[in-house]
C-alpha cells in the first residue's frame, strides 16, 4: 500500500510502538495497516448431514464450494446465508463456523462455515455452471483436489465421520 485510502497522500513508513514499522499518512495523521478482502465459503449439507452440494463455476470443470465476498457492514454469517440464497436458492437453518484461512492469490481472508439447509430443491443463478448433491463420501472424491475448498471439505468430512456435529 503506497497511498492513503482516505485522502490519497503518499504514505511514509513510521514506527508504531509495539507494532514496528507501519505505513503512516502525514495528512490524516493516522497509521494505515494493510488491507485485504474478506469472503465466505460454505460446505452445504442437508439436515440429515448425509448429502453435500458442490458447484461448478466460471467455466471450470471442477467441483468447489459456494463462496462469495462479504459486503461492507455485513457480518460473515449474513454473507454466508445471502450467498447461498443468491447462488443456489436455498435457505440456511443452521450455520456452523469451521475456520479461517488466508488465500494469497486473491488477498482474501476466507471464512468457512458448514451450512445446513432447509431443503434440497436447488434454484441456481447465472453464476453457477452446474451443481450436484453427493453423498458425503462422494463429495470427498469430487471436490477440486489441492484447493482450499478441499481443505475445508475435509474438515467437514472428518467431523461428520467422527460424529462431532
């Protein structure tokens, strides 16, 4: 970050006690910490937790999780419910936080949830190329290998297998 996001002044590096060398705006007289995007991703499951919904998106033939950015003044929980409603037309009846992970490629803090939905009647929007409900075991095989989605899915899988949720 080279310039102040509020006034546009070129930032200088200044020491902040207990923090080290931090960008500082001489006009606003405030330190400017690095910013990043915030997004949510959800492992969607039915109420009996024996099925999971995976999607294909952006012309890529690989299954991933429903995800989206958190809007300003929106909680991560509200964003998760909104994204599921917008992208696949489902209503969430229970949301369980799993973990956060920084995704460097898009400078994004990903916040992952398990989302239990009321029914399985999907109504996808223009953002979704394809979708399918899979057994929990099949989902493990179908999720994009080596992806952050796979990491989140495997956490969910382990919890279901060990009856932790």
